[in-house]
C-alpha cells in the first residue's frame, strides 16, 4: 500500500468518529507526520488530488452522498415490498440492484470525503510549517 492509500485509510477511520472537522484534522496531523515524512507530503498531496474526480457529479456525491443514494434505497425497498407481496422474482432482482447502487454511491461519497480530509490535513500541516518558518525568521 503506497503512502497516499495509507493516508486515505487513516482519514476513513477518522470519519467514523463523531467530532468536528477541526478535531479530525488535529488528530490526523499527528498520524500523518509519523506515516509520511514532511518532504514527501507535497508529492503525496498531489497524488491524492489527482485521485479526486473533478466532474460535477463527484462533487454532488461528496457533499450529499446520502441524498443521492436515497432514491436507490427507495427503489430497493419498494422492490422488496412488491416482490414479497406479489411474489414477483423480477421485483426481488430490482431490490438487489437498488440496494447495491445505494451502497456503492454512499461508499464512493465516503471515499471522496476521506480524500478531501487528507488534502485539508496536509494543507494544515503545510500552513503550520510556514508559520513556524516565519516566526523563526522574525526571532
């Protein structure tokens, strides 16, 4: 597993905890500093940024993954309801497809959010280093 994937997995783990974004970034700063040396962080940042799609659909899913997945959950639930009540095998297949699509949309949004959190954390580390350098120059 390369450094970018390792940082993305760390961010995904951090997303599971209920806390503010600033707290998540603060906790990730320490982890990232141990995982990737500072001179390599800009290369990893560029690699993670290249992994994020720039199309409008990806931005919508990143910001509203549950809203985008909701119609697919509805199709899956309706297919399950009609498939059981009318004993229609086609409706049960629609259930599987609907639930699969809903899960994949939410998974994709989760990954996009983790990648964005990695970028914000690396930017925060860079800003801290720049501030420390400026303070060292003025001292």
